[in-house]
């Protein structure tokens, strides 16, 4: 989050079910207690997921879709070094690099690496995402000044759309669907119908606390219903391990919990930070970045008080209260 609002293969006929099972296995630590380095892992014929454990702040996921004629990279990474690794992984499969890079939303962990793929790749995003990226700039870097960001020039999308856009790769389609406001005002998901794989960006989470400060609680719930209707077998979330449709349920459960906490806080006349401090997170306490509750409550309060989904709120103040709730700046291991 950041700033203010915004191998070439021929496709097979079906997805291998053993691949589905393997990719949903949790990422386990090695003997030294460390997770394996991120790598592109096949989740279906011509479709790869790039997962960065543990999925915390700025440790986002990406993906690669390879058809017989063209390829698409879904999202990039936050820092120069992390994007170089992603580019090297991509180069193992498509040595010339992807033809398109899709930005699912404007946050820098998904967009700061654009410059390592352009101009060969066209950068594709929702029109609103382009505007939000231009406004936010490189503001994310200022939140965590100790991170080694490296060179992350601001490279804005050069292909934009409003409702939906289909990229045809030769035997495979990547359908870009605008489902926001959800995580942000203009979220896009990437649906590969021939492989039943869905890249959700940060509209869906896995073992990581959802974050809707820039978007909408009610909009996220509508987006989840729309995504369920696609019938995806494999779901690649924006952060955390790959899974299946159960990730929709996990994200929804948290959002409904959040809405209930906000309604209670508003009823009792308590500000969001005080409500966060009195809340028992219960089953959600062990999620990565649980401190997001305080920021999320600002969005949930705004909606409970009648603000339209995706409308702007004071993000800076909300983030400051999240830091206060956490007892310091949340850890960012980008």
C-alpha cells in the first residue's frame, strides 16, 4: 500500500489435478527455519504463481501466463532486488520477457517493478489505477525508509481500460475484470478460463490479514461473490499461499468480523483505535499483520456512517493509528 488513492509452451487441453494438489501445499521452512526463496511454480499448464513468503507488508505474489504466441506477467514486486529475482524467474520460462505486465492495483509492491519489464512489455491496468499510481508516486518508500528499495522508477501503465479487457495469448485468454472498489477503488483480477486459475491481486488473502483501508468492505464482499461465480479451481491471492475457493471464504469471514466490530464500536460511540484495542481477534489473531485491524476499522466506520464504497478517507491518519495500535511501525521485510 502507498500514498493516497490509486519457457514458451503450447497450452494443453486441461489442468492437471496433481498440480492443483501440490501447489496448495503450504510453503514449509527448511532445516534452518527459513522459507524457500520465491520462485515461479506451475499451477496449471502455461500458468505459474510467484509466491513471496510470508506474505506480509510488501511481500506480494505475482504470476505468469504463457500461451503459444504471447505471455502475461500479473503484478511485479516492491524493490529492485525482488523484481530482479522475479525477472530472472520469468526469464527461465520466457527468455525474451513477458509481452504484457498487468497491475492489479496501484500499490507499490505490485507496481514498482514495472520499469524492469518496460518498454518491451506493455503495462496494462485499469484507468483509475493509472491515475492513482501517478498520484501516489513512490510514496510507499517513505513509510519504510530502512528498506533497501534500490531503483524503482515510476512507470505508469500505457494500456488502460474501464470495465474489462481480454488479452489473447494463443490458446489461452487472460480476462481482466474490474471488481473494485474492494482492496482499492479500482481493483482488477486476472481470470484464465481455459485453466480455471484466478489471480486476485489483494482482493483475496491467504493466512494474511486482509486490508481494505483504500477500498471498501461492502465492495470487497460483492467482489468475492463475483469471483466465486467464475468457478476457479486455483486461486492465487495477492499475499500468502496459493489455494482454492476456500480463500474466498477466509477473506469473507474476516470482512464480516470486521464489519461487526465496527458496528459495535459505532454503537458504543468509540473511535476506531479504541475499538481496535478492546477487540479480541479470536481466530484471526494469528494472521500475518494482524495490526491492520486498526486501519481497516477506519474504512468500516466510514461505510457504517454512510460513506460510499471507495470514497476517500484520511489514509495518513488511519495508518498512524495503526502504527500506534501496533506499538510501532509494522515490520516490512521487502
